[in-house]
C-alpha cells in the first residue's frame, strides 16, 4: 500500500506541477467565468467553482506534503551518510533535523563562531605570508604594494547564514 501511494503521489505531483496542468486549470476557470452570464451568476454557479477548488486544494495538500516528507527524509539520509563517511565532519550533526528550533539556533551559532575564527586564522596566515614575502624580496621603488582582498570563501564564511543578518 505504501509503495502504491508513494508512486501515485509522485506521479500526481509531477503531473499537477506541469505547464499543461496549469493551462488546464486556467481553461477551467475561464470556462467557468464565461459561463457566468448563462447561469446568471447564480449562487449555484459560484458554489461549483468554490467547491471544486476547495476539494482539489484539500487533496493536493496531502499529496504535496507526502512528496516533500519523502524528499526531505531522502535528503537528510544522504547528508547523514556524507557526514558519517567524512573523517573531518562531526558525527553530532547526524540527525539534527530532530532538534528544537532553539537547539538548532545554538548549534548554528557555534558553527558561525567557528567559521569566524577560521576566517580570522586564514586572514592572519595570509598577512604573515605576505609579510614574509615582502621581507624576502628586495624592495623596488617603482612597484606599489597591493593588499589582496579577502577570498570569496572568506566573505561567505564571514557573512554567515542569510537569516542571521
């Protein structure tokens, strides 16, 4: 039963999310609107579209939620496997989707602080390397010194999570 419903949900979600399905819906709404004068814009005429859209929306919510749940679970499983397989990753991140919002925010804060420390360490090492290079090379009067701008990775790490700003 589960496999049959999963297959039905996937096929239905794919079909209803397609351009032809959208055009069919637009056509139904246009046909309904054009038929208004024929039915003298009666309450029954209005009830037809209201009932139809309510039923379709009600059923689609469950199909879409099923598809999203399955996709989310598959993605989390893949990420957990990548974390588990990586030698440098922290195993504590496996299963964090089950944490509360506060616990996730605290974990994100720790990651952001660690990223900032990493950026500072990279910038400090770059500055030390540049200083060593300047000391080793003879100074030329005509060549101005230029400071290298931070890398895009450093900028991204410093920027943090988009919801933190």
